């Protein structure tokens, strides 16, 4: 009962902020309910509303900023300004958690003033008893309970939109909500972040220009994580590196992210400027692995070939790979989609280097897919956002970086790595086994079909699809006929009742009711010819 009351209070609070932020206007501008041009004012109010609602909604905004297929550019730009920062929790409230999880004697010193404070956790500098400098990441008290309530409210809202909006179904809002929950649950469990940190450290081991902080075990729990402290500065245009070193570092950084996505299928999915530091020895340190992107092997392989096809300006291959990756329906216009790709793909080639953006190409692909009814998996949006952020960091170091040329250079290595992976004995045997099984059963199934044809027992089932339009018309016709019969019945019964002297008032009331229903039907027919 208490949980239900808490959800209700939170829903009222969200509704109040939504009303103040003019959420209905936002939904119209993004196309969920109606169609209205996007405006910077509405986008700004939407961002401020998300910030006011706290952790879950800030994370939602950050996730939405990776969906140019869902939101107009003005919203993407505004949501990109979201910073996951929050006022620090007093150390007196944090220290009991540290003592409970790690023991009171884990550190020789720990600073009460945090180095950074975000909505999920805050970070304090500390010194271990063996003299090592570390940072202690501590989950904020009460954040797990608040996120759980927010996710419950959000699921209810998404289910309502999914039921009443075809656009919400096309945009896969339920999948978006599921993805948000998975990401948030992962960030709330610091043992998961410790595992992610070590995993990415192994993935980028071949890039000496990059480093990841070491996890200090056994000081890892669900609420507290201890990491090696790395000193560095945010990457800015006045980084002070020699030009040749900056160009090499930019290329290696972007190549590392291409390799993570296309070869490993596991990648650091949040490389914004606050999570990448330039160290004093000229390397880039990656921070904060609460959000890790993961691709299944089939999707990873397809994305790898897709990036190669984009880099080599092959529109037919790009279209084929996207369609293999996506969900299509009878309403999907594949022919026009391919034609649009042929028209737009060359725009990302043979341009001034400063105007080429890898993330821009993937964002355009998402918009084109949405326009022609092709549903890309949500994981594609996160890949696009990650490469766009990596591109931005790399360009800060080297404004003349050509990401398309880098993709093309990496293409050969990606294809060779994919071929080598497929030809590994265990992988090859697995593929052969899964393919030989259906082939071995094929003759028997052909024989079964022939036997049934011979005996006349073969049955063919036909499942009709896309009948929603016909069903809507039939329901509309039935409703109008039924309403017309009710009006006629009311008029006839009222006329008969009016002949009885004592019940004339009842007959008059029936005529008035029939007239109102008749006027209502005429108004609906004029306004919405296909509905009642």
C-alpha cells in the first residue's frame, strides 16, 4: 500500500512538472500526438523539466539525445547539454555506507569534499594504507528506491502511449524504456561497473595511447567502488600537445572505438568530454563505465560491414545491411528507402575535412529509416551516439581528422578480423553444425509433403495481415448503423408515448434525446468521415 501511494505521489509530481514544461506541446513537436514544428523554446523547457525530475529522467534525456530518429535536431542539440551533476551529499551521510561496505580501517585518509558529484554516485579522493592514491565511488543513499519508483511510473506511461499512438509503436518506446532500465540498473550496481572497467581495459590493451583506471580489489561492492586515481585534464582545444602527437592520439582514439564496436562487440558507450582525460604523459584516460554497449555477434558483424560500406560509398550494400538489421512491415517502403540512400550517401564523401561527421551519417540513416517505416534496433542508436562523441573528442585534438577515411582504412582490418573469427575451428564447427542440421532434415520433409499431396491430406494455413484498415471501416459502419437504429427507435417510441396524455413529458424528452444523438452523428460524420 505504501509503495502504491509513493508511486501515486511521484506520478502527480511528474504530471505537475510535465504540465509546467508543456509536455503536450513537446509530444506534438516530436510527432507522438499530432504534428507541429519543433521550437528551441519547447526543447529548452523539456530539458529543464527532465533536470528537475532527477536521476531517471536525466538518464532518459541522455538516452533520447542518441535518437535522431525519434527527436528533431533542435531537441537533440538541447538534450546534449544535459549534465549528470547533482549537489553533493554531505560526507556524514556517505561515510556510514563506506564503513559498512569496506570496514572503518580501509583507508589511511579520505577527503570529505568530493571530486565529482552525479545523480547516481559521488567520488572522493582517498589514500590506502599501503600508500596508493585512489578514488572512492559511493552510491547516493536512497537513489535505488527513487529510480525503482520512477521506472514503474514510466512503464505505465509508455504502455499507455504504445496503446494509443502508432508513432509510439514505430519509435519502439517500450524497447527504449527497457533499454533505459537496463542502463540504470547497471549504473546502480557498482560491481557491474567494476567488471565493465576491467573488460574495456582488456579490449583496448592494444592501444598504448589509451588507459583505463585499475580496479582495486577486494574493495568492490554493490554500493562502493575503489579505483586507481588518474591525474589529468579535460580535452580542450588548447591541449598543448605538439601537432604530430595530437594527430596521432586523435587517430588512435577514434580507431579504438571503431575496433570496440566492430571487432569486440563491447564498447565504452559514454565517451563525453567529462569521461576522457588527457594525462601529463600525453595519453587519454577513459573514465566511468556504468554505461557499456553490447552487441550480439550477428549485429556486431552487420554493423561492422555497414560502417565499411558507408566509408566506401556503396549505397546498395548499406541498404541491404540496414534491411537485414531492421524490422520491416507491409507499410515499409524499401524501394524509396534505397533511392534516398543513393541520393544522400555521397554527401559524406569529398567534402572539406572539418565538415565530415561520422555521427552525422549514422543519425541521417536513422531518420531515413524512420521516414520509410524501417525499424532499426535500439542498439544502433547507441553505436551512433558513441561514435559521434568519440569523433568530437578526436576533432578537438585534430580538427582536420577525416573519420570516413579512418573507417575506410580500418575496413580491411575489420573484414580480415571477421574472416579470421569465422574460420576459427570452434566457430566454424558451430556454424557447420547449425547449418547441416536443417539440410539433413530437408529430404525427409520433402518426402512428407509429397506423401500428403498424394493422400490429399496437405493443409495450407493462411494468416491475413494488415487488416486494421478494413476492421476500422467495418466497425465504423456497424457503429453508425447501430446509432441510427437507436435514434429511429427513440423517435418512434417517443411518438407513441406522446399519445398518452399523462406521459407527454417523457415523449418530449425522448424526442430531445434523439435530436441530440442525430446532431452528434451528423457532426462526427462531417468532422471524421471514417469514424463515429
